[in-house]
C-alpha cells in the first residue's frame, strides 16, 4: 500500500519537526508497514525479508529507545526496565521523556492502548503488548483506557459485519481482562457503544483538520478506500485526548486538556498518532507520547507477523497444550543446521530461529536466555531441545492465561466497560521541579 507506484509517497505530510530524513531503500524495496499491511518485503530471489526495524524508526522519524532513556526510566520509576525494553522488543518511542517528567513531578497522565477485534480468540502476538501495558500501569499507577475498534474492523473488512465485530469485541475484552488489568484503573470501551458526547466532539475537532491528502500520504489510501476508512483515522486519535473521557478526567475542559497520554503500541500503529501529534497542539491539547514494539514473528519466521485468520501462523490463547506442542514442532521455522552433524559443526542461527525468538519474548530469566543462545549458536543445544524449552514456556503461559480467563464473568466484562470514575495514585514520591 504505502510505497506503490502511482501513489503519492508516504510520509510527505508530516510537520517539519517530524519529517523523516530520506532513507536508502535499496536492499528492502518491498518493505511495507502501515496499520493495514505489514511485510518485510522480498529480495531479488523472492525470499521473504525480515522487517528492518531500524530503517522503519528512521523512516517514521521516531527515536530509538537508547540506554540513556532506559537508565532514566529506571531512575525515575525505581523499576528495572521490562524484558521487552531490555531486549529491543520495545525499541523506539516519541517523547517518552515528557512522560517521565510527568511521573517524576507527580503530574497526571494516562495510558492508552487498543485492539481491533477481528477474530474470536486473540493470539500470542496480541497479548504480548497488553502484558507490557499492564506492567506500565503497575509501574506508573495511572489510568488506562483500552479502545476496541470494532468500527474500524467493520469498515476495513469485506467479511466482518457489525454483529461479528461486536461479538469479537466481547470475546477479546475477556482475553484482555485475563491479562490482569486492575479494574479500578482501567476503562475498556467499544467504539460502537461509546462514540458520542465529549469523545465524538474530539473526533470532529480532528476530522475537521485532517485532509484527504494527508491521509493518502500517511496511510497509503487511494480513491477506492471507503470514506469510513478515512474518517476512522480521527476516531482512533481522539482517544489520545483526556477531554474525551470526562468520567475519568472531569468536566473541566481546560484542566483535562493539559493531561497527556502514553500510547504503547506496535510500530504499525504509528501513522495514526504521528498524524494526531501534528494537530494536538493546534487543538490546544498535549501531543501523545508513544512507545513502540516490534511484532512477534509468525511461526513461519521473521518477515511476517502472526495472523488471526491463519491458524498455522499463530499460537492462539485458546490452543490446547497439545496443539501448542504440535504447532511448534510442525510449523516453527528453525535456525538450526540441516542435519544433526551440520548443526553440531556450525551451530544454529538464533536471529531467525522462531522458538528462540519466542523465548526472547516470553522467558523472563536473562541468564537462562543467554545460556540457551550461546549453547544453540555453538551447536551444543539441538533444535529439538530448544523447541522443547519453548513449548514448556508457552504452554505454561497459555494455561495460566486460560485459568484467569475462565474466571471472567459477563458482570466483570460489563464493569470494565462501564463509563465510571477511576481510582489511581500515581507517583508516591514526586520531586518538585525547582528542587531537581
Ligand atoms: N487499530 C488497532 C488495531 O487494529 C487498535 C488500536 C486502537 C490501537 N487504538 C490503539 C492499538 C492504540 C494500539 C494503541 O489493532
């Protein structure tokens, strides 16, 4: 979509400050990352290439998550950065330091994330970002809003009817609650149910400013996209303004206008918020800050992401332990040698090995992960052993998840989705700016 011939080049409508520098696109001309299309492209021989995240950060004009900012994160929050941050899974950001300033000084902010409900069960690639968001909520002790974009899925898909999208929303909200969000601090909403009032006013404030040209450039749409797809861009961004939620942030518009948010999201969602950031200040709101993650690779390997509509590409949160085992053994792309002998001789390639990649996402213990990496690369640990360790870890994670999900009743779902005041404490020991 984005860089097709005959389309205006993507990224031409950003403000100067966010205008990305020209980037070399020789090696991976086919790389496409928009909210609707993710592919690392193919090389001259037709081989699938992994997504080049460094290039993407550059192209999008975001900032890499450097050791400096991680160090400040730890200092300000008193928490060691999450394993995703330590391992480059959460790898870039926009204005994270502004959120750290707020936390340090005890000023209010909130977290915003979302999910486009497109199937009955979420998969591992979906729950990962929510796990990370829960961790941020625990660390910062702030309100979180979770947007279920059932309208987006309806407008973007030929197959999904409104009833389907609403059913997926209810099922996915159960999955999301099973991640463990604190109910007192979390509001989950469906666009079909919640659009209206102050939220709709913000959608319109944005919709009035965004032009068709800008959407074409940022999302790679053309004249065949329906008008709902164009308009939805304003809907997703309106959640980034605290004034959309008077039941959480109060009816004082001026006061709520000063409350910024931090959006943890996969990098493909960046185009929405890049556009939102271009208008926020013109609307007398704060620009949202972002923290981006890479995708969990599909079982078939780097260069693609898990897909809810392709069963063999993903581990679903309702897969049985046996199914998980079979999928890893049968489909997971291996970086091991072609034969046991070759493997012992040359070692395995952990960079493309899917079971190793999954352990990088899910295994908490840094030392064990490093032991596995060294041993596999040396050819001491065999592919079968690595897969076995990966299967154990994923089975334990999915079983724990299913136990929690089993306890989520209709009443609990309804309570998370009720527009109500939230309770939070923020930083218990803020520093006054002048004393810094
Ligand atoms: N568009 C996203 C999807 O299709 C859902 C979403 C809405 C979202 N708001 C978000 C994701 C904010 C991350 C952060 O899944």
